[in-house]
C-alpha cells in the first residue's frame, strides 16, 4: 500500500517517493486553459499548497514529474519562468 502524502506540500516529493496521488491533472489543465484569474478557496488541509506546487512544477519543468498522469498527454511542453514567494517562515507576532 502506498504511503499517504499527509502534510507533504511538495508535488515532486509525492511523485518521486511513490506516494498515493489522485490524478486530477485533467481538471488542473482545464483550469489553466479556462481561467484568466483563479481564486482557490478551500478549507485547511484540502491540498491548496500541493496544487500550487504541482502548477509550479508543470510551468517550470513541463511534464517531467507528470509521467502517467492525464496532463502528460494534454500539455504542450511549454515552460515558463516561475516566481515562487513563500511567506510560511515569516513570524507574524
């Protein structure tokens, strides 16, 4: 049985460590193609960070980490420069 990626926000870690991953990359592709601006509002622990990390991987490296997933056949292979801002280490007190 595959390990669940509980608490893992790195898409590359999930894929390289062969953790369980539900393939919703076809939905991710439709979101990329149809949304000019996209607001993702989900409760805590619903995979927002993992989704954004998967998008970062797709945009910066193409389908390198998406072998066997739906988006591998849909994506044109185009890559982009990605700016990653991480505010998780900022102390808000």
